[in-house]
């Protein structure tokens, strides 16, 4: 036996790779996956975790969170949010810019990074925002600094910087294409939604909320986006797709070779109009929750491999704010902790033809490899491969548990899934070889800002199409 002593070995595992699941072990040294071990291969280590035939997934990447730091810490703070992430098996988060101050310059990205350092259980990166009339600030941005440029095509209580001007949109799409930086979009058309607000009643509750923020707003914005992509060849990722028609449009565009991808959220896959109604303001969201046929269409995107990722869109508000009258209650819900179990439970219910292992492979694609490739983290994260960061998640995928207020770790203190039974639980979460979560116990706040790839992967360059081809 050679003299190598690893820092950590995860042994007796069923390892979820990109395209298969194999028995074996994972040897970790200096925060990296140093070697993949065969089933009975022995090696020496300072610490061994015998996972007793459980599945080990790559640490999850939640590419869409609002951790509310700085400026909105009464809703949530980075420490509690990253704790919720670790307990949910998430090892990397990409935070959205709508904090206060707005993260719309390179300096503010650096300030946010400095503020978060030492507070985070998980690794992190940032999306940069654009304030109207200030897109010129993006000239100073280089590819490695932001996971994407995030545009809000419409806004709401906590998203005040709407970009709707034709000339400004042209400028930003061009600039992003020239710099090779991804654009992420909240794609609902502000003009269309304002028309509805002017001419229709004010929604009094969830029952008539969707009618006032209808699907046509999202469809119009996606169509407009695709025209801009045709003009500038900008690489675009559409966030929280909520309707069947958006998915139809985006699938057609990707099949035609446009560099567009999309994600949805765990709550859009779980709830519809009717099932969300008892939640009242807690399920007031932007975009709105739609109909069963939309939910079903999004599951078909997963079945056909055209959906790149599922984000939590963890957007917490305090219970006090969510208790306001319907009109004043801000849209959004926390979800980083529930992301994996909601997806695993949903996969079993909605795609019953999948085997247990196919469900785990699908979860790993949507929550790790997919976002890693799309956001330029794949040189370091997103799959279990020698040389990559030792971000690992040991799961009990068959464990059934009920979401209760006591289990909620988000600083907001509530969950839209309260009272519901989910299947699948993160047992141990490891970030670069450090155990940050182990069955209710937490390690240290060792999260670091991740350097992003300088170049978008070729597969998502100017002419490539669907992520399906990349991940197949
Ligand atoms: Zn969001």
C-alpha cells in the first residue's frame, strides 16, 4: 500500500455520477476529490464516513436565491439562509442582486462578498443587477466576477429596478454578447402587466391574483427576449418559467439553435392555482402560480431533458410582511431547504415511469450538473469527478418527513410546505471536504466565493442550443 493518507474517505457509497450510479468510495484531499475508489478498494484516511449503501450526490447548486444581505436582514440573513441551504444538501448558492444597496456595480459585488465572508456555511457567487439608465456600469464587469447579468423586465415590492426601455435592452443584450456573459431574466413584460393592472380589478386574494398577473405577460416577455437573442446572439437563461407556452417557445428556440435555456422553481412544479389557494399571501409569487396543465408541461420539460435546472428562488419575507393585506404583502417564499425533497417527491409522483435511480440521476442533473455548466462552475463543481471540489451530499432518498415550523431554518421562520409530507432527506452535507451539516448538527461557516469560469462553456456559446445535447 502506498503512503497516501487522505483527509477524508466516504465509503460504502452508491455514487451518483453524471450518467450512472456505481458502488464505491470517494477519497478527499485538500478539499478536492482526489480519487474515486472501487467497491472494495482500501485507502488510509484521517476520517472515514461509512454511508452504509446510501446514495451520494454531488453537492447541490441553487443558482437562484435571495439571501437578503445586505439591507433586508429583517426578512432573512446570510447566516440563517446558508444554514437552511446546508441542511437541504445545497453546497453552492448564486445570490440575486436585489439587495439594498442594489448589487449593480463591480464594487458592490466585492462589498457583498466581503460582508458575506465568514457568515456562510456554503460556497457562493453572485448575479449582478442593472439599474435603469445605469447599464454603463457593466462595462467594468469581466466574466469571472458575476454568474450572470440579471434583468428584471418587470418588478414588484423587492424588485424595483425594471429594465423595459428598447434602447437600453439592445445595449445590454449586445454588451453581454460581446463580453460572453450570460443574461438571466425575470421575463414578464411590464407594459403588458401594467395594462392589466389599469383595466382590471385589484386582486383581493390568490383566487383572482393570477388573472391580474396573467401568463400573457410572461409569454410576451419570452417572445421579446427571443427576438433580442436573434439580433445579438446573447446567451440567455430564463428564470422561474411558469407557463406551458413559455416552455414551448423556449424549447422551440433551443431546438433551432438559439443559445437559450431555462429553469423553473420547485414550488411551480409542486403547486397550482387550486392547491396553493389555502396558503393565501404565502403563495403570492412573482410570477404567479398557474394551472395544472402548466405544472404538467414543466414536468414534461424535465422528462425530455430540456429544462436545465431547478432553482429554489428562495425569496423570504417575514411572517409580519406576509400577514399584510393581500395587496401589500410582498411576493416570494423561502425554499432552499425544501428544494431537494420537493423535487424528489415530485419526480416520484409526476414521472412515475422513472426508476429510483433515474430519479436520483435526474435530481443530480437539475440541481448540480445543469446549473454548474450553465453558470460556469463546472471546472470546480456540479459532479463527482477526480479533481473537482469535494462537495458531497449523502441522502436518505426514501425518508419520509413532514415539514413543520420547528424544522425551518430560514430566518423568515415559515415554509409554504408546512404540514406536507416530503420524501427524501439530506443527511450529511460536505463542502470542499468540510462537513457543514450532519443530521441536525452544523459545522463551521467555511463558505467561500467561487471563482467562475472566464469563458462560458462552448456548449452554451453563441450558436449552441439545448442543454439536452450537453448532458445526454
Ligand atoms: Zn428570484
